[in-house]
């Protein structure tokens, strides 16, 4: 197997740095919420801030996706009113 060397150009303090070896993506790989951050209690706490599922999904996507992944979405959204036009 051959290793591929690449050259990264970074703009740092008004200088261009071309360094094929020391370029690291470490600072780009930081996660906003580490794995295991969204527990059921945290999801419930976050979902209580919203009145509709759409608001929950749009403003707190990470918590909404975690609730879906844990199959806890319906329980987290029971207090929410339905969004959209409600006609009889």
C-alpha cells in the first residue's frame, strides 16, 4: 500500500504555510457534543423548551436526532401541540 502525501495550504497570520507533514485536522475534528452527551434526561429537558416538533427539530437538531436514534422521539414530544393548520 502506498501512502499519499498531500500539501495543505493554510492561511495563518497573513502568511501561507505549505507543509505536507505537520498539517493536522485535529481542531476540525472536535465535536460539539461528545458521544453519549444526549441522554434521555437531557433530551427531555431540551424538548421542554419547544411547543412543536418542527421547532424542536429546527432549533435543536442534535437532540431531535438523538431522540430518534434512541427510539424516544414520541415520548419526548408528547407535550407538544401539532404544527400547521388544524381544521375539522
